[in-house]
C-alpha cells in the first residue's frame, strides 16, 4: 500500500536539513564552518546523503507499488458520451487520490445484447445497462453478487430515464400516460 505521508515526511526532513533548520549541530553550524572539510561538514554531507538515499528508496518503493489498472465498462449505446466523460473524470480523481492509474475501456450496444455478451463471457468489470431485467439476468448467472440492487443508493440505479411523449399541437387525443396509448 502506498504511504504518501512517509514520502512527504521524508521530503520535509530533507528540506529542513538543506535549509539548516534540522536542529542538529551540522545544520546549525555557521556558513564558514560549512565551507571547511572538518568533521561537522562531513557529518552534514553524510546526513544529506542519508536523507537523499532514504527519499530515493521511498520514491522507488511508492513507484513500484503504484498500479496500472484497466477496467471494462459494458453499457448500452445511448450512454457512450456520458460514460466517456464520467470515466475520464473518475480516472483522474482516482489517480490523484490513490496514485494508481486507471484506464477504463468501454463497450456499448443494445442493453440486452450487452447483457448476453457478459453472460457469454465478456469480462466486464462494470455493467451499466438500461434495463433491470438485463442486469438481473447477469446476476442470476452468478456474475453479479446477490443483493446488488440494495448495495447502492436508489436501488443501484446510477441514473433514471425520463419518458417524453411527443404529441400533436394541442394534444388532440389527450395522451398523458402509457394507458392513453392502449387501443380502444
């Protein structure tokens, strides 16, 4: 696990040592004694090298622990641009907070087609489909943990769709709801 506080602490110590505020005899020494090659100057050089070495080791350790993560978001077609923007913002924020680089690939198509692809083996890390039935079909195959609906707020719906009926001027047939579309 990355420990930024360790690196930050070491960088602060190095800065104090360089500025003479470290509180040790070599750093508190006068400018003239720093110019000498005596034991105080040797101690100061040794301290700086020690802190530089520790800092370099910590930086290498952090770099070695940082990960490149690739995820696949399988979604339905009309959300392509929405998820592109959300994924980009998430990736930047995650890297800033955790230090790991996240790349999110996208797969878009019809909701049921995408659900079928996941059921048939498409290795999705995230599914954001249009229909509860499509997501539930994936869950019933054991590919999403049971109870997924109640795991997140709003019954795990990241967004909802609004249905708009476009009618003729003046709405001559009085269409206001689905039941108004049933044949008479």
